[in-house]
C-alpha cells in the first residue's frame, strides 16, 4: 500500500503588490510551489488581479486594520512578513501581523529586516530591531533576513547621474554591500521554503561591497558616459539637498544615511546571501546594465 503524498505547505507574502513582495511571489512560483498554495496578502486586492490570474490566492490584509490579518492567515503554514514602508508605525504594524500569525498557528515567519539591525547607528534600524524582539518574544519559529541596501537605490537614479555627470554624497570611502531586490526576494524565499530548523535565526545579507567611487566608475564603464563621485562634508551635503528642494527633515535624514555608509554600517562580509541563492549575487555591473534596458 503506497504512502499518501505529503501535502505541499501553503505560503503567504505580505505587501505582495510592492516591489519586494511581488518578486517573492515570482520566486515561489519559479521554485515550483503550486499557485494554489501561494497567498498574496495585500491592502488593495484590486491591484493584485495579475496575481489572481496566475492562480495565486489574493487576500485582503491591511497592517492598519488588525481585524483583516488573522482571516488572511487562515491555513497559512509559512509567512514572509515584508517590512512596512511606513517609518514610525512599523513596530505597531508588524506586531499586529505577528500576533495574527500566532493566533493562526503559522509555522514559520520570515521577516525582512535591515543589515546589522541590532548593532548599528543606522537611522532605519531601531524599528527593525524592535520588530525582531517582538518576533523573538512571540514563540513562533522565525528567520530574520537582514537585508543590505538595494542596488536599485542607486540604479533608480541612473538617468540623473548620467545627466549631471556626477554622484554627489557624503559617504566618503564607505562601502555598501548592496544587492538587487530580486536577489533579496529569492533569498527570503529560500528561507521560507527550506528546513524550518536549519533556517531559523538571523541572516546578514549583502552582495559584494562597493564605494560610491566604484559605483561611478561602473556606470562610466557600462554606459560610456563619464560619471564621477563628488564627496561633500555632511553640512554641505544637507545644504545641497535643501537647495535642490528637499525639506530640512528629509535632507537631514538622507545625510544620516550617508554618514552610516561612511562609518561602514552598510557593509558585511557575510556569505549568507550567496549561500541562500546557491550562486553569486547579481554583480553591480549587471545591475547597472539592466537599469539601462
């Protein structure tokens, strides 16, 4: 008598119409997870019609409406909690999802945090570190993907750099272990679909490190248009941002990110990203080239 096949687990991804969440859905499907076992948790289901057309289950889940969260997680065995894009409210929003996951008996939560969340002065880190603490205190099995900087933070401004012929910043010789959103999404899905015991814990993720001068040189090589990096003192950089139209608070926030780069807080020598991908992360050169298409 044959043994009945073990049913495939069900997976859910929050923020599934956002950049990272949508890529995670794609990665799950590429790994052969049946579309019927994948659930896109979204604030606005109307924006997820393309996912529904693929056979993915679309469920209403709003970080700011906790009553929507537990029903959205019904029957879900593994959850990718993509961090909220709303600074200042993240801990409350993430906590509501974690509470709902516990109530729904979710078997594993993978959370997308930020590089060195528990030991950095990076202005974005405290809310992520607090969320990590909430997740650890929940008693749920979990894995934390501490993502480094998205290369798209830079390649998304490629036209600007080419038009100006320069990248202006206050990062000095600080190195960034950046990677593409697609690589981070694939790594998160590797954690989500892997052995729960082996995958639990904290994973520092980042690609090969580069400086802003390296970025400028790569852009020059790929495009044939000369781009240089111009480093400013922090106060000068803040003033330049305000002169370009940024309000003071935003300018100071961006300057703080530059200073974190200068201090090396966006760099890691961890091989975790490559290990989870099973290949080398996308190179900076390839990322710049893709941005030109």
